């Protein structure tokens, strides 16, 4: 059992407490979801449970934390390790040895367990996670999902009673994320391990968890049974910027309008039950397709092949055209060639065979720097972008690279800083800003050149809901101004809401290329939640290419 | 990209006990330091080749040798320019350099550089075999067995663990900055260094963040506090390994004997000494080279035995 009583913690050097007067009790075997906006105190809460606070992170402490009867202030992280296991966000940064078996042994070795026990625990935890086949594989060869499973196995080997997972899936693709979460669910269900899961994407997990705790500004704002909280505290949760799954949002809207009074659904199946009666009486027309793009082509790809030097063939005979004003989502499994394709759009990669032309210019006959005037490229992690001493210089760097000078640089900098509401940070060190602000600075540094084409490689991965909405709103507007936006993403919900056209890649081939409504509806698991919900009602005359909540509400009007 | 790291190819050399490989490398290292004679050094270098072949690490080895070649070139050039010993003058500079005097290029100095290069090649070739055929964690374990402090050994092992990650980071960050119009090779020398800061700063800052996260993860898995620790993998020396280890030290003994007999030395200055071999020295040299090469058949026999 975990007891946190009147706990307040302030990191050394911080201005205000990261956790403020926290009171929580968690029973053995509970599955608790901890959510909330970034810097709300989620990670700090995790750290105080396994003693990283205050033994690793120093600071001011008040109150007490007790885990399985041990006061964390008096017992070291090492003593707590056999009771509380912790999994972190980035799988890369928690693996310390060179191969899987040794990785799992690491914690057991530190605790000086005898060899035969270590051997047994290794077998057990590899079997539990289903990774026995990876046993002798070097860690650097594993995929993100496999790495995260190894990390879980290596913690599980210590037989903890409590398992804390701090955003374990935010660096993973949806399929690996689902695998990891279902393993966690099984650990809770079958082994009775208490799970504390930090996650800001609720749609993946709400159906599994017993209890939901939301933190904002270092305080607990909501704590209670999942279904209960999601129906009664909906407003507080969405006001804090926590992304509520579309089905639950829909249920809330329908209840508010008095259309239904059913229990808040947590799964698509429950949602279908809720809507059964409503939909049997209603039929309507499909929502209108977005207008077919008519702009002139800005990117033309003809019979493109790309083979990496010692790797597989990444692209096979890809041909497509992207037009002015298009908002295109490029989707597909991991290693399906998405990133390889878009890296051809600004010349980072050149065709092995075939042709890529941007604005009529063959990418082989120009340079990346030259193309940067036309094509802006935003990568996932803003930390890879930022290096200058001030936000202002960060803008200036891109502009000066492209040969702009003096007054022009100043003017454009002012303009872009104003547009992204970064004015007041202009003299600050960009890397010290918060996650959302860093993302904005990185985006602004690319948009300062006003590129006609904007490519974003998984910009929303691991991003919280309100920041995502902010970014996507901006992109929609940018495309509406006649610019081209190309988005590489796994996020079906975002695509359903914002994109116009979807290109689906598989094994380096274009499988489908068309309007999002045709690509995303009537698909099996690839559809957004709302579409999976309405698919079943096609027989009653409900159009089965509805993708978003707004469209359902429109239909019910 | 050909990777600069250990890959298990399951050859006899890969399966050899790390202590035996360490013994072999140490022998070569010490002999190359105490022996001066270029013929000896050349033979020692050549004696490492059968082992490279048996371990099937030619590709990696060639990369190391390419790097070594440039290093050797630098040694030869710098030594030739700086050292004014030697009596056969090839070229005399028409100017004076403060502290050094008039640079003089002599045959002896060039050959001295070449001799030193042979020494370097022999040692690097041996180390290449060791690093490309031994699992880094096994290497770490053998270091710990030799009473090196665990924490320092772990730091070394962690460094090798994160090299692939670092390479990925560099590639990613260069893509990011090039997409922002950065041209690495624009401007003069200083400008070019400045250009690289756009890659180096994010790289270093990201690595720093990473360090904290790795430390946190290790702490959460009961690392530290200096108490006792088990090692799951154990490097056991069986009887046969002990024999191989002894054989691997044989060349060292031969080398010391050669030096003890007052041979194996060679004077480049002031004029090149004549190369001559006494009967006993020739015998010792043959023994040295033979015992270096004999690792290959021994390793193969060991692999056979363990398969049975």
C-alpha cells in the first residue's frame, strides 16, 4: 500500500514547489492512471514513490511518503528497488548494458543475488514479456518497442510490488504502444502488481484503469474511479488541457443536449451500445468531401527508388504529386518508408533511381540549403533544433543561412515571434523553455523563412492535447493560405480532424492515396474512434464515412 | 555504414577466453615497446594477420588500418622534419625555425619514422582483434577480475553502449540543421568551425540530459552505494584456457629473452645499422612469431573440444 500524506516537494533552485500538499492512498493491486498537463507534477509524483526524490533529486521536503510500509525519506532508492520498479519514457536511456540478457541481470547483480536465482528470474521475466527470442541480441539493434519491453523485463526481474511507468509509450509507434500497454494490463491482472501509469493519451488506457488521478500545477485536481471521474469531472479535466478520447467527448455532448442519459462509455463497444437507440432512428447524408485540390503541383515524384547503403530497399517505385494548398498526411507502419520519402522533398536524400522535383527543380541539381527557401522541415524533437543563445538568434540563424541581412532579418524575426506569441521570450535561452514553448520556437525558426512547403515529421508524438490542437490549428490555417503542409504521423485522430488527403505507405510502396474520408473510413483498426463507432450503424442508414465528433453532432441536429 | 563495434561472428577467435586474448595483446604490446628492430616489428605485425583472418574481421580491421595509415604518415613527416639526427641529408631547409633550428631531412629520420609506424601498426592490429572479437561486457568482466574498480570499468562500458546512439544523434541533428539552410563547408576555417556549433551544441546538451536520465534509471535498479555485487556472467578459465593463456605469454618471454641477449635493438642514428641475425636470435625470433600465430590452431581446437 502506498500512503502519501501532506507531501510537498520543491526542487533545489526551483521557484515554486513541484508537488504541493499531496494526499493519496493507493491500495495493493490497483491500476492507477496519472495524467495532467506537462510540468503538472506527474513525473515528480513518480520520483517520490521510489525514492529518487529526495535521494537523487535534492530539494525541500515536507510531509511523508510510505511505500509498502517503508518511509521513502529513510530508505534508499536501492532498498526500495525490490518494492517499486520504475520505467521511464525514453527506452534508449534506461538500458545500460550491451545485450538483453545482461540488461535483465543488471538490477539483480546490483542487489548481489546469487547466480542461480538471477538465472531463474531472467527466464521468468523474459517469458512474461515474450522476449526470449531477443536474449542475445545487442541492444542497439532493437526497435523502440522491443527496448521498452526489455526495460520492463529488467525491472520486473526484481519482483517489485509496485510498477511505475512514466509515459512509457510516448516514444513508440501505436502498435508497439498497444503491445506495451497490454503487457502492463496483464501484469496488473494476473500478477496483482500495483500499476501507476503516467500517460496523457487517455484513449489508449481508460478502459484498463481502475482509477484516475489528474495533477495540475503540482496539485491533485481530480482523483476517483475512471468512469466516475470522466463523467462527473469532465469539465475540470478538459479545462486542464487533458485530452479526453473522442467517444467520451461525444458522450458528454450528447448528454448535455439531453439526447442520451447512458453511462459514460470507455470503449468503442460501450459507445456503440450507448448510441444504438439514437442511431436506429436517424439517417442522413455523408459529410461533404473536402474540395478536390486544384492548385498546381509543387512536388512531383516519379518512379522513385531508394536503397540505403547497407540496409533494405526503403522506397520502391513511388510516384505521386502534391499540389499547392494540399494538407497531406503520410501514414504507415514503422519502417514503411515515410521518413525516407519526405527527406527527398528537401534534398536530404537523393533518389537512387527516379526523379523528385520541387517547384519544377530537380532535387539532384540543387542543394539542401537552396531548397530550404522553399521547403521548411520540422523534426520531432525541438531539442535537436535549438542551439543559439537567445530565441531571437535562433530565428536569425535560419534567416542568415539563407542569405538575408540586417533589416530584413530583424523584420522577419519580429514578425514570426509575434505570430507565435514568443515576443516576451526573445532574449531567453531557448533550451531552457518549457516543452511546448520549445516546440513553438523550433517551428518559428523554420517558418521565419516563410516556406511555401512545410514538412513535419511526427510533430505530435508525445505531445499533449492542447499543444497538439494549437499546432494543428495553425497548420490548417497555413495550408488554407495556399501553402502546402505535409505531415508524417501515426496519429489517426489528428489526421481525421485536420488533414485533407492521406497517403498510406507500406514496405516502400504507396498502398492508398486519396481523400481522408475514403482512406480512413470503413477500414478495420486504422479508422478513428468515431468512425469505428458509426461503422456498425451503416445498415440503419447512418453514413459510414463520418470521422469526427463534430460530424456526428451535425448529423444528430 | 560499417559499424565500429563488436559483432558476434562465432569464430574460434570470438569464442576464445577474453583472458587469453588479453594475454596475447599484452604480449604484443610489451614486445613492440621493448623491441626496436624493424624486421622484428614487421614480423610481429604480420603474425597478427592470421588471427585477423581467422576472426573474419577484415572489414573492421581495414578501417582501423586506414586510420592508422594516416597516423603513420603524420609520424613519418613530423619526425623527419623535427629530427635533425642522421648523416645522409636529403634536403636542407633554406630558413631557420626558432627553437628547432634549420630543418634537415635525413634518410635516417625518415626510416626511423617508418620503424615507429611499424610498431604502431602491430599494436593497433592486435587491439583491433581484441575489440572486434570480444563482447564489451566480457572485456569489462575481465577487467574487473583483474581488480580494476567496477565503477570506472562500467563508465567505459557505458560509453561503448552509447556510441551507436551518439552516431544516430549526429546524423539526425545534421539533417535538422541542414534543413535550416546550414552549409557546413561554407566560409573560411573559423567560419566552418562556427558552422559545426549548430550540431555540436544540441548534441552535447542532449547527451547531458541523457546522462541524467541514465543515472536515474540505474539508481532505480539498485545501482551503487559501493556494496558487494554479483556478476551473472562469469569468465571461467578451464584447464585448456590456462594452457592457451600460457602459450599467449610465450612470445612475451621470447621477446624479453631477445632483449636480454642484447639483441632486437636497432640504431637508426647517426647512420643505419646493418641488419644481421645471429643463430640464437633467429631461433628466438622464429619462436616468437610462431607462438603468436599458434593462437589460431589452439583456438580452433578449443572450439572443437567445447562443441563435443
